[in-house]
C-alpha cells in the first residue's frame, strides 16, 4: 500500500511470505557444494600448501559422504578483497547456487570478519564448513596472530610499492 506521501508500506505478513518463497526457491534447485582454498604466496603454492588443502577437503568429503561440485582457489592475502576466486564465490552465493562452501580453516576464506561472511552467506541459504578448528587459542594469542597478519600484509604492500617504484626508475634511466 502507499501512504499519502507516496511511500510504500509492506505488511509483515507479506514480507514473511516473500522470504518463505525465496527459501523454497533455493531448496528446489540443484545447489552445488564448493571447496575454497587459498594460500598467501606462490612460494606456499610451490611447497604444495594449496594441494594439501584440496586433499584435506577431498578426504573430509569422502568420510562425510559429500561431493564437491566445483573447486575455487586463490593465491593472495586473506586481506585482499579482490581475489578472483572469492569474487566468483560471492556471485554464485548471491545467485542462490551454492548450498555449502567447504574450507580447511576460517582464515583461508578471510583473515577478519568471518562472522560477517557467514551471516551474509546464510541469507542466501549457504553454509560455510571449516573442516579444521584452531586449537583453543587465548584472546591474547588470537589478537597477536591478527596483528601479525596485518603487519605482514601491509609490509608486503610496502615492499611491492617500493619494487614498483624502483622498476619505474630503471625504465626511465
């Protein structure tokens, strides 16, 4: 209905009906299970860290009678928001095509704000399954790990900027 000021007003019942309809729509379609793996550097990839994550997820799925329909991976920092695999994952989740995302650890998906992503994915009927949990870390240890991750990420950016600047100097010389 519209108000005198031409604003729309929608009843709670109508909103609940629409939400219930969306939930049904997701459950009718064939929804996929995706594995997402990430390492921070090409050195880690060369050492086989990415393959180990993929194998751990395959073993988990085998033991839990799950089938991964699609694999996504990135070689980038967990703080990098422009990861191709992550962006593709968001698009698929938003389209309602994904029922579950399987990861090895929470920090493989994102370094910070995992709970935000979990809440966002849930709104589209997608669950995130980390197959491993970190040992019970103290609050101080978690904060220390987070601080180290931030420093590492930003120092990498500084070195990258410095290398880019030196590269440009060498081109003009």
